[in-house]
C-alpha cells in the first residue's frame, strides 16, 4: 500500500465495515452520478460503482494511479479525474459525467449528481464552501470530516459550536450527522475522531433575504469576536460594511436585543437583521 502523504493530509480508509456503512448511507441508485472526491486507494469507489450509474473519482495524488486502476479495472462505469477539487471546472466535470452516463433502457428518471468524499481535515471548510457554490448542479453530499467540523455544521443557536459555518451550510442545506468514525478505521490513524454528515441541498434557502452577499457579510461580522455582543461587533464592522441604517435602529427593527451574542441568533433573526441594516437599499 502506498504511504500516505502528510502534505496532502491523507488518511486512507481501511475499515471495510465503515466503507460499507458509508455506501449504505448514500444508497446510490442506478440513475445516480456520484462524484467522489479523494478516492485514495479506492475503499469506497468500487462499492459505489456497484450501485450507482456512474462514478467519477477526483484525485489529486497521481501516485495512486496504478493502485486505483487495478482496483477499478472491472468497472466500466468509473472514470478517474486527476485534478484538484478546489480548482477544477465543476461545470465541465458535471457536463462530461452526464454525457458519459448511459441510463438503463426505458428509464425516464433524470440522473442526480451526488458528492461523496473523505476530506482532508486541513481543507475541509474550503471544499465545503466550493461545493456549496456548485449547489445548482448537485443534489446532496455525504462527507467524512473531522468530528469537530461536523458538530459545527449541524449545531443550532445556543450551542458553543454554532458559528458562521453553521449558518452558511444550514442556509443552503438540510444537515444531519450520520455516525462517528474512530481513528482506527484509517491508516495512518488520525489524532482526531471523524464523523459522516449528509448535506441535502434545499430547493429554496432556509430564510428569505434581500441580498445573500450582504446577509453572509453580516453573519461573519457578528461572529468576528464571539465574546462581544452583536452591537459591538456590528459597530466595529460598520465603517467597512457601509450599512444604510444606524446599527441600533436596525437591531430594534429586527427585534434583536443588542446585548445578545451571535451564537444565540437563528437564521431568521440574522436574515431580519441583515435586511434592516440595509433597509434603504432595494433588493
């Protein structure tokens, strides 16, 4: 087996029971196109290919070429793309996967594009943000992440883990933690626990806002210093964010008590606050 590369944050999944649990959780259909990010040594790829209509594995480390080719040689519905998931052209990738996909004769069901990934911990947030930007092309994502990141993604208001990433993901997706994965499931074993999470894209965002970019800028500003109140964080950001309404007035209009901290606000309250801060700007 090829030695994992620290610079790429590699921890190869070796526990076949965990691999099967992940694929069972995904439950691919013959009409699904699965894009697997970071197949590594192919622990999930062959299992996915047994059920999905097509599997496209995106792998950065070309050292794994021979091992992946050997493991996948019996599958005609698998292709490997040697590229960086953070920088590749997702529009081109999905379009090519759909053109290569040959559904069963007589099937009228449109293919769903689904993402499955065992993500390196050091780039997991960046990959999630990249995938969220591709929401018009993807149905859902099943991701194995550091357990702490999964807790942040799935936490709600009032939790110490609730933060900007929670709001970002939950605005676009219904998020549910599926199960934990111990370090012993990998080689080399990471120093942290992992967990698997499913993110299913919403047909519409969780809350309606006048301007998404301003909404997320306000959320980020509110969480800038977690120990500070909403009022103090917004005052610190006001000069750069050019609010069109006074901070105190906007808080009153949104029904948000100024002394509250960001981790206590729901998505709906963040939405009302962002709209109030830019109340004189047309949608």
